[in-house]
């Protein structure tokens, strides 16, 4: 139980989150590898998160962590290996191209740093 409380209180979106969904009244649903966490954020915190270049706006309410995408296949973003427990999100062809471009930009930036 202590681990769950620690994860809830001290998770780092860039490191821990695969994607998040923005809900009503500042409620954000963070999706990790094997958990979901709902937190209420202030407008400033929400703006910082949604404008962060590590996250790509997949839908009006859904942002994906570009660094956590392991594969794009069969019109899906795949996080982790291709096992039955990996999380997947549907993605259009247009968004696939934009995400691939963002992934390439981020990898080039990481190589320079």
C-alpha cells in the first residue's frame, strides 16, 4: 500500500506516464504501464502539461508521451512490447505521420544533448 501512495503522490509525467486524458473541472487521468491515476490539477499545471513538447495531442482530450511509444502498427500506438498486457491507442494515418516526425525530432534533440 505504501508503494501505491508513493506512486500517486510522487510520479513524474515524463518518466512514468504513457498518456493522459483531460477531463472536466481540471481532472486529469494519467495512464501508466499498469495503473491509472486521477488527479485534479490547477489551470496553470494543466497548461504546462498540455504544452509540453514531450506530449503529443492525439485527440481533443488525449495526450500521449512520445518518448514512451515503442511502435506504431495497424493504426495503433503501442506502449511496451506487443503482449496482451501492453497498452494501445487507435491513431489515424495523419496523426501517425505527425507522431513519427515528433519522435524523430525528439531523438535528434536527445542525441545532441
